[in-house]
C-alpha cells in the first residue's frame, strides 16, 4: 500500500483504492437506478468525485454504504431532472425493482447491456467501431488497444473519447425516439 | 445518512432498507463492468485544482452602488432614446428611399437656379437698347445712323468692327 509522508494514505490514493474496490458496484447501482449506460458512467464519476471532495469530513467506517448512498441519491436527482420523465415513475420504478429481483432478465442484464453496446458499436464508422468494440465489449484498456493496433496511446485515447461521444449520441437518440 | 423516503414529485430518495436491498440485489445478480477508462477519467478530474471559493461567482455589490449603477444605466438608456427620437423627428429623411441622393438634388437645384438666372440675364440684355458712346466706330455709327435711313443697327455693328480692328481707339484710357 502506498502511504504518504505522515504514514497516512493521501486523498488521491484513497480515491484510487475506492475506485478499484467499488467502481463495479457503484456503476451497477447507478445503471440499476437510471437504466442508461452512459448516464450511469457520468453518475459513477460524479459519485467518486463527490466522495473525494468530502473525504475529509467522512467519519464513518462503511465506505461502501456511503458511496452507494451518494450514487443512489445522484441517480434519483438525475431522474428528477427535466426531460427524463420517460423513465419509470416512482411507483413503477419500485414495483419493477421488486418484480425483477432474481428474474432471468436480471441475471442476463450484463449480457444484455453488452450485446446492446456491441450493436451500437457496429453502427459507428471505422476506426471508431473497432475501438468502441474493444473498449465496451472486449473491455480492453487504451494501452492494450494501442499495442494491438500499433498506434500511439494518445491517438487511441482520443479515438476512445470520440467513440464514446458518438455512442452517447446514438444512445440518446434511440432513447428519445 | 439519509433515513427518509422524502417525496419529491415522482421520485424519492431510498430509505436505508431499500438501499441495502438494492445493493444486495446488484451484488448478487451480476454487476456491470464499467468502461475501462472510467478510473483514469475520475483520477484526471480529481487531479484538477479545485476552484477557490467565490471564484466564478459574481462580486457582491452593495445596495448604494447598485442604485448608482442603475441610475447611470437608466440615464444612458434615456439619452439613447432621446437621440433616437431626435433623429426620427428632426433630421429630414426622404421617405421615397432616395436618402443617398441629397447631394445630387442640391446640385440639380443649383443648376436650375443658374439656368433661370442665365435666361433672365439674356432676356434683359436682349431687351436693353445698345448704347455705344465710346470708340470711333460708335461715333461714325451714330453719325451714319443720323443720316442713314433708320439703319442705325447695321451702321453701329459695322463701325463696332472697325473700332475693334483699331483697338478701341483709346476709349479705355
């Protein structure tokens, strides 16, 4: 474990450790609340940044519960936001939560989301379709993709961000339609 | 931690029990893998220097300054409105759309005036009797006119020519 000069971990190190441990859970919780892959991505980011900001004031011991609370509250705030009334209403939302519990649909959620992402990736123009597939479906990191394609990592990072923007637009269009 | 299920329109925050159930459910039934770049993105954002408090906010202005600013602004607006009204009412504008030809019109008017003046002058000269009392030509013309058969004009023009040929006979001296 990396420690600071005073023997304590710095804030950044604590954040890094928190992300390593909880990013999957927080992302899944966000997705569960809002049902939108890219909104869940933003909310996960906001959750960790908010935790990072308030890390000094956090006196509790249950980091997991704290992060999940931030994530769900941010998700609810997102749903309350204007223009997002297409998602289930309060009662419908909680009913769905109860109904989906343990259902086969729930179990296949990850697969379903990945398949949907793959279909979106296929609709992008080259080379973004391949980059998006590598990132979202094959879960490869930028340096890995750069090595495989024999390209500069900065180029790949830029392509990833562009592909992400294109996917967001596609996703948004599909949802609003 | 928030305990309540505080209502706000259609959505409310989860109670602790609901949150616990949600987390258990997500953990049990397959979590979604976040995008691989997410951590880098968050760390990058976290590394950005935090904005100091008050930065980006509007400077607080006291009541008196605000009133003065409002008065100055009102004066500016009133001045602009007055100038606009003055332009609209006092400055002559050709509503026929020929606002750009003002100079040409003035020139045309001047030419017209000159023409009138020239015509009047010509008429005046033509109607006035020719009296030429100076020069040798005039003298002989007059003499011939006296003895001629009323053809003073012919005689006068003849002798005027002679006068010019001789150089006006010292009449200018």
